[in-house]
C-alpha cells in the first residue's frame, strides 16, 4: 500500500507508519506522495540541508498541503524571520 501522507489514519497506525517511513528512507532521501502531489524529505541529513537552505527551499505560505500566504506561524517562516521569532 502506498502511504497517503495527509491521511490521519496513516499516523494512527504507529507500527505501519514506522514501517512505511523505513521503506521510504530505503528508496532515497526524498519520497513522492503522488496522491497529494507533494514531496517528503525522509532522511535526516537531507532534511537538515533543506531546513538550512532558505535560498532554495521555502516554507513560506506552503508548508502545509495547501498554499496559505497569510500564515504567520514560526513554521511558515524562513530564516531570518523564523530564527528571530
């Protein structure tokens, strides 16, 4: 079964979720959720790189499954605004 990363039931099955993430990590540093048209960074070092590279990757307005440019949460900001908050 292909995981649906936006389905709350996926996260409710803890063992199944961990099995799925192990399989995703085995495939590579990123995994494509085709159903939701999103990418998941599933390995630690690449995730740290993504978080540090606001010049390439941005959380601004679209860290969720929908674009919401009015978001002002810390997680919706890139550095330096993220760090300052």
